[in-house]
């Protein structure tokens, strides 16, 4: 089955700096890659996703890049703000859409004011 | 847009007591429904998923069971809770080929 690895497990950045979280996947059939943000005591919130037919997607300060050849994808947050502090999870789906998602182990991002 | 209702938000139960967590979904039809568990500071463990009424697949053998009596209702149950059942339980549903989570239930078994 699919195996998703996520790095780093913790990340601290100064407010205004950029943050990058990386994930690798093992199944070349995976074609859907969402990212979730989880604040303390809350459920994960879908913040951005990408499908294998594109290499990059942006939404304001958030972007995701996908390298199918190397089987890795990354979340980029620019101009970080304290409210970006949370745990971020990546996921991959070899079946398309949101069915059968395999999650990474999470990255705890801390933005220092 | 879809809305996932999950309750209660927090629950403290003694060892050996029964459990029933309910999840209802609005704003989407024929969703796939999921129960995940998250230990403190850890990742997401898939417990059960359902592709339709009465259709339940279990990912991890355990002390828990799930049922789907209606298209938009998903229930997580246990006859006798164990200490190891403590955790943050999340219901999730698919909508427009994306997965959305509820707000979670923090279960503490003492």
C-alpha cells in the first residue's frame, strides 16, 4: 500500500518568514494530494489540494508543488503569521479523489511573533 | 457546502462503560463516511469507513464497532471501553471528491 512520509516533524519560523513542509509517497499511482491544518482541539481543515495533472497550485499565501517523477510534494507558506501555528498533515490517494487517503505523521509549525 | 456534526465535544467515561458517538452530515449526498482516532500529539488512524447504508469496513481490529443506519449518519460504539480507547475521535465525509472532518470528540477513559 501507499506510504507517506512527512518532514520535518516540528518547524519554528519567525513571523514573516516562509515555511516549507515536505512529503514523499511511495505509490506512483497516487494522483490526489491534499493538505490539512489542525488547530489545537479541532478537526483537520482542508487548506489546499493538488491533483497529479498539475505541478503547482497557489491560494494566497499558501502553495503546493508536486514532483511526480521524484514522488514528493511540498506545502509552502509565505509571510507566516502567528495564526498559521498549527499541525499540518499531508496525504496521498492512489484511488483518486478523497477515498483511501494515506496521511503523513504531521508537522507542528510554530510561528514566533 | 457540507457540514459535519459531531457530538459530544468532550466525554469522560469509566473503564468498562459503553460508548456511542454520533456523526451526521449535511449538504452532501451519498457520502463516504469515516471514523478516525488521533492519540495525543500523533497522526490520524483510520478506524472504519462506509460507502453506503449498512456497509462498514474495519481497518483495525479493536474494541470498537461502527454502524450506518442512515445515509448521513455514522455511529461509533463500544460495549466496554478500555483505557486504550482514550483519544480524539474524528468523523469525516467526502464531498465533491474531497474529505472534510468534523470538530472531533475528546474521549477520556478513566
